[in-house]
C-alpha cells in the first residue's frame, strides 16, 4: 500500500514539473537588434551588390525586414540587392517589422570616366646613375603601347636636371637608391606594402590592371601658348565623383628631347619626360575648392628661356595635371594616392 501511494505521488510531481516547463504556444520572441554585412560600400553606376541582414535574436518570431533607400535616384534596393543608379551618396536602411530596429549602409556610387582616364608613372632617376639607363629602357618598352593612358614623369635627383620639388618628393617617399618608380603613388602594386619599386619589374600586365580600376575623379586639361609673351595658359577641370576632402591639384611642366649625358648610355642620350617646373603650389598642390562635385582651376605660367642649364623648347614641352590625396604630408606616405591624370602639349 505504501509503495502504491509513493508511486502516485511521483506521478503527480512529474506531471507538475512537465506542466511548469511548458511554454504557451502563442508566446512571441521579440526582435532586439539588426546588423548588416556592410556599413559602407563604393560601386560604379550599374554595379550591384547584396547586403545581408542579421536579426537578433536568431530565434525571433518575426524576422521580416523592410528595405529602403534614402535616395533612389542614386541607388535602389530590393530585398537587400543594391544597384547603383547615378553618382552620389545615399543611405540604404534595413528596418525590422517587429520593433522598428534599424541598420544602415552608406553607399557611394561613382561614374567611370570614358575619357581622360590615365595613370601616373613617376621615376626617380639621375644622369650619373648607370642602372637608371637600364631601368628607363624597360619603362619605355612597357609603356610604348599605352599612349597617353600612362603618363611618365622623371624626377631627377642630384644632377643638373634636379629641382627642389623632386628632391623633396624623394625624401618623403624614402628613396634610398635609384632607379625607383611609383605608380599612382599607390602601395603594393609591384612590391607588397611598398610604394616605390625598381622599374625593371614593371610589366604591361601591371599597367593594364591599374588602368582597369574605376576612377572616382575625372580630369580634363586645356593649354595655349603665346609666343610673344611666352605665357602658357592652363585650365584644368573635372569632377570629384565622391567625397575627397583632402584631394589637391598638381600641375607639372615636363620636357622631352634634351640631349645630355647619361651614365650607361653610348653618349648620345636624349632625355624625355624630365620634370622642369611645378606650376601648382607646394609639394602637394592646390585646393580644388570643393570636396565633391565639379572643380575648375586656371593658371598662367611665363616660360623662361632656360631652366637651370637647359634651354626650354615649347614644341617639346607638356603640361601634366593630376589630382592626388594630401592625406599625410609627413610620416605615413601610403595614403597620398593619385586619382587621375592628364597630359597636354603647350603648343
């Protein structure tokens, strides 16, 4: 009898425990938050990418999301799939239907220029440097088929061509030996984490890949030359397709066809692409007047008869203009990348 009574009590206790652990069938698990797979993204017009939303907790009852674009004329969104429509910046927002929790992704849409799309190749060199002769031979071989898509500027150091600007730039980029080249002042193009590289390592494939990258800055260049006054009139214009608050405009004067000595050559060397003067101000150039949108700058440069020891020849001279970051003017030299460049003869 005692055993029967004990078994009865055990059955009642088991039933009570089971009842107390049961959850009501209609209990709702509320949403507490939402995150997105990206918080910022840059894409070109017509390009698409997918945003993924994660709702918290993972077992929330209602995980439905409403997707919206702050400006559908810049980018649209459909169930997390974003498409760039026109240049500009907008916010893509994901909002939970339960609780109205939100997460945003800043989307910048840029237009790839159809013209004036060039890369800047700078080479630190000197007439006394025999390896520089070999390095330049490879540079000329690799860029020959690109025309004005690859713009070469030679920074001479420690010789009769050298100007202060090139010396200062060489110091900033810690050039310890020449020849040394850099492409759009961008690291890791040839050597991992390094901006400068020996020009002997330059290959056409590297230039092709760099040219294929989308541009966030457009640039066009107009020049005219008055023979009587020797004034060069320069107009540079374009657009910052996304925000570049530290971008500046640089304007160079370069010259071809200068016959002068070059260690390593046969003695009849013709120097090309030699930087002769900097028309913009300082080491990093001039403010554009805008951080995003259209810009335009005009210059007048009076061409002297000689620069240093060399006569200036207008029919052998060019203006090179480029927009580059001035993010760091001392210390870290990896951020001052060139966005776009253009070249134009002065007559």
